[in-house]
C-alpha cells in the first residue's frame, strides 16, 4: 500500500464538499443560468442526481474490491493491458483536470483581486502549498480540510447579509419553458457532481469503510444544498441578468453593505476561497500523484508530487488560453467529458466486474 | 616501599576513574572495608565536602560516608552514631539486619554495588559500611535547603489553589499525592544526565493513561545521553516529535492543579528535579488555550474567554500582515472615511507599509525582551523610553504612521491573551514571515501563510496525538472542551488521546437542578 494513513468518514465529507464547490461556486450559477434562466435555483437538484449515482457506483466497485483504488482494480477488471491503458487515461484526466482547476482559481484571483501581480505567482503559490499538503499524506490533507472547510464555509454566511435585497419575483414564473432547460442547466452541475468519483480513492483509507456509502451520499446532499443556497441568492438578487457575469456570487458579495460601514466583503470571500481551492487542488493533486505512482508501481507517491506540480504550472497555461475559452469549455465540453469519464466509464467497469464475478461464481 | 605506596593508590585511581564510566555495570562491593573506603576516597579525592567518618562497632570497623550539606547531620549524630557507639549488643549471626533493626530510621536500604553507593551519597543519603560485608546500608537522611512553597509567578490565578511547584522533586511529588490519593497514581523514576544524574519522574494514573504512551516516553527518555539537565526545557527538546517546529509539543506548568487535571484526563507528567516546571504530554494545540480558571469559573465565562482567546490568537498572528496587505493592495476594502484617515496619517511617511510594520514589530519585540531581562529598576526606564520615543516621537517625526502604532500595540496586547507562554513565543516568531508575505502578495499571501500554518499543524504530532485534535479529527465528545468550555456536568467523556483509553469520566445525569434529590 502506498498510503498508510486512515481518515474518518466525517473528514472525508469535509474534504469532498470543498472539492466540488470550490470552483463550482465561482461560475457555475451563471453557466447553468444561461440554460435554465429563472429556474436556475433548481439546477443543482437535477444535477445532484448524477452525484448520487456516481457515489453509488463507486461504492459498489469499492465493495467488490475493498482496499483497492480504481487504478488497481481497473487492471483486475479489464485485464492487464486494457486496464493499464484505462488507468493511465484516468490519471491523465485528473492531471488535466487539476490544471484546469488551478487555472480557474488563478484566473479568478488575477482577474478580480490582484490585477498587477503576474498570475504565475499565484499558480506557483497554490500548487506549492497543495504539494506540501499532499506530501504529508491523506491524513494531513484530511486534517487541514476540516479547519479550512470550516473557515471557508462560514464565510458563505455573508450571503445572508444580503437578505434584504432579495426579490422573490425573479423566480417567477416557475418552469415557464418546461423541464428541458432545467435539465440542461443541471447537466452543467452534473459535471461537478461527477467528481464524486474521487471518493473511490478515499474509500480504501476509511477507518470504518462500512459507513462510506452513507457519508458519500451525505456529502453529495450537502453539496446540493449549498449549490441551491447559492443559486437561490444569485437568482433572487441579480435576476436572470446574472447569466452575463462570470462570477455572479462575487458580484452579490460586492454589493453587500450593512449600516453603510460594513461593506466590501469580497476580499474576505476571496481570501476564504483560497482555502477552499487549496483543498480542491490538494485532493486532485493527491489523486493524480497517487494514481501516477500506482500506474507505474512506484514505491512511494511522494516523489512525484513536486515534479507533477511543476508540470501542472505549465499545463494550466497550455490548456486554456483565456477565460472565454474556459467558460466555453465549462459549458460545452466538460459536462459530457466529465460525466463520461467519472460516471459512465465506472458504470461499465462495474458491469464488467459483476459479469465476471457472476461467471466465475457459476463455474 | 615508596614505590609500593605510589603504585597502590595509582592502581586504585585507575579503577576509580573507570568506575563512573562503568557505573551501569554495577561492580559489587568487596568484603574488605579498607578497599571500599579506598575506592570511595580516591573517587572523592579533592572533594572536601565529602566526609568519611570511621569508627568501630563492637569489633567491626565501620564507616559512614556522606556529603556535608545534603544530609541531616543532627539526626546522623543522634540516631545513627549514638545507637551504634552506645555499646548496644548486635546479633553477630545476622549483623546487618540487627543493625537495621536497631537504627531509628524509616528509610533504610541495603545496597551492594559501587554505583548504588555513589548514587546514594550523591542524593544525600549517607552510606554505612561494615568490615566483612559486601553490602552497605543507605540511610535516608536527606536534608537540604529548599525554597518554601509559594504562589506560582508565571501562572497566577484569581480563583484556585495558590500552591506552586518548587525546585524540590520530593515536595512536588508530595503536592501531587496530596491531590490524587488513589494508589493508581504511579511514579517512575529515570536518571538523566551523565554528570547531573537528574531524577525525572514519569507520573501517570494507571488505567487512564495509555500504556504504550508511557513506554514511548520512557524509551525516549532513556535515549537521552547528555551531560546534564538544568531545566525541563532540556528534556522537552530531546523528546519532541518534530524538533524543527516552532510550536511546543509538550506543555509546561508549575501548578499542581493543572498537572492533576491532566493526569485525570489520561496524560503523562514529567517532573524534573531542580525545576518547578513539570511537562505534560501528549498535548494538542487546543490544550495550549486552556487555563485552569476556565474550569473553576462558570462555564459561560469559560466559553467567552476561550472564544476571545482564539480571536486574539488570530489578531496577534495576522493583524499586522492584514493591515500591511490592505493598505498596500486592497484599499478598496476599507470604508472611505476610515481610508481617508489612514491615508492622511500615512501621508509623508517615507517607508512602504511593510517596512514600517517590520520596523515597529522588531522595536516592540526588543522592548519586550529588554523589559524581561533587565533588573526591575532599569526595566521601568526602558518601558518609559520605549513608550515615549517609539510611540510618541516616531509618529511626530513622521517616520511611522499612528495607525501602525495602534496595530502594533493591539498585536502586542493580543499576544498576552494566550495563557501558555510557549505558544506566545511561536506566534511572535511566525508574525514576521506572515508580514512579509502579506506585503508582497496581499491578502492572498496571508492566506497562503495560513494554509502553510494549517498544513504544518496538521502534520504535527505530540507523542502520536495529532496536534490539531480533537477539531481536525472531529471527535464530538472532545469538542466540548476546545473552542467552548461545556458545563462540567456535560463533559462525561475524557478527551480521546492516543491508543486505548477509558472514555467515561463521570456518571450520567449529573445536571444539577431544583428537583434533584427528591422533590
């Protein structure tokens, strides 16, 4: 085993929640809103279906192969050669995804807060701290996640300060154009919810593996509630016009003013988003490093962390030229790509594994 | 003849020189008293304070060896010598036992090796040698000057016991035994230090403390191979998990009530001879923010002060760097009126905010350190000069802005909010790199510093206990005593430390009320 640490189910929830919402909260509301318009508050509920399904698939696979990560069991399911190709693909998918997450975060920081500092400073900064955490192992990530997520989530209460500006009229008429636009918007959320496939890398390291399913479902539910909460505020404060903004939540926070003195909370929110993104990038980097080490059967994954981070600095700039392309990618490509890799392919893996098991069981 | 005399002692001195090195090998005493005395006199040559008193009991040669000033000579004269010289008849068949029976001393032991004798003399117990016996008697007549029990200087309390530990190990142990009377309270002694041979007592409550923890502490103590232990800090630095961390992984206290509370929670205590400070292990980050009075006062106050402490921890760590970051990068965050007053105060100041902050923080640290080390009469002069020159003149001269003075003072006050001095030191140290990060990367830099801090604290362990537990491990029962202080009748469980532990601390349904005990 490359990872000797153990985490508890609560720690896993603390890790998974910011892993999904950290980047999701930045721009998903407006992307989903582009399809669903004034029904956008429902999109996370539709999107979460993929989340629950993914958790379930991952859980079933985990039950078939306890103590193994997808990299290891895909070889057992698909055979040596095909399994190797699949796991290599999975690892490169996560490396690529990490780079995109880093780019989303850095774009946000250098586009809204630190206009003059070169963005590469923030890329290196966040990857450096994430690499530090990943080198510490899953326990260190989990323990930091508890603290970071608590701070990160508590700042989302700032949204409540804008409660006096809410206009429920923006939500009407409900389901004017039928369910289809909502489903389309939900699909955007599904891309994020499909990231629950990452759980398959954590289930083997749980103290009490039996509680894994419940905890995964709970995490999925929390993410759905938070997305709904955020979408509700985006819709009722900014209305449908929010779809024209890259970072609608940021706009709301900017507008908060209490007693004419407590205002401009956006820098606090941004600072706390750094914490959330740190957890997200750490989790992704951890999975990519662990996966890479397992594919090549290295004796430890810690040696690949820093080289991989260096590669990610470059990748995050190669992949995406600018924010317009990024938004386009998030709208048109990622929903299908992510769900395909993280939900559909595992489903096939599960079917093959079940079929093989049944055959070997009957003979 | 001359040659023989010279050769005689010289051979002995080689043996004697060897003896301390081979102390652990335990060379047995010989039957001939002359050889034994010769051994000790060569060992203690040029030590005028070691006293050899030879005399005859019945027909046997005897000798008492002790160090002047460590033993109670009055009792030695009246109780030992008088009895022995008083022509009392001793049973020849079992001479040692009969001597033992006749001597009115409660603590008397048979020892049979040179090293044990040396230890006994060094500790202040005189040894009694008899010709023809391979055993000596160690007489427990230790008496030396010691400080009386006083109120602890560094940890004062408004409500709570006023007794503090002293430099004497025996007194400290008795203070502890007086609080915890159960025989489950164990004391294991280990000698540390080649020359000081300092007694280190591992104290724990059997059944509450994890056995593997005690074994691990013992193992770490036994690997210490140094010349001497002068303070608990020597021990602390040799048994830590992560020696490079700025954070203390062992807690020290001079209050018996704090030690007892920790013993009852299943922790181990190290009491060290010669210092009033006892070490507590394992500890977590949150133990450093617990003060004994949190538990003695009403829980609302305890909780309020806890919350306040964490708030001021954040302030003392981050306030200067956040100020630097905001005035340098995020001016838009400050409300306009405040911004104008800050800007007007900073107008004409030649330094950027980061230099200003570093300057003032270093000046403050210098003032603080000077105030501690100087004699009391001079110390007040330093603080007057500091307050006037740095506070007043620097602002009037336009070198530093007034808001920066306010920030530095608030930070200084905030750092005194922490009940444990050792964590305050870590915070003082960490403030500087955070200011630099805040001055270069703005609030994002401060956040990166916070993340690095969290990662470091998450990877830190104190004797196997995660440093950020129970918060980072999310243990519901133990969370009642971290950021908040739950009512005592609610804290039914001991905090989860390492390994096996007895979870239940007290009976259920202890909540007092009007209807308690029959209407």
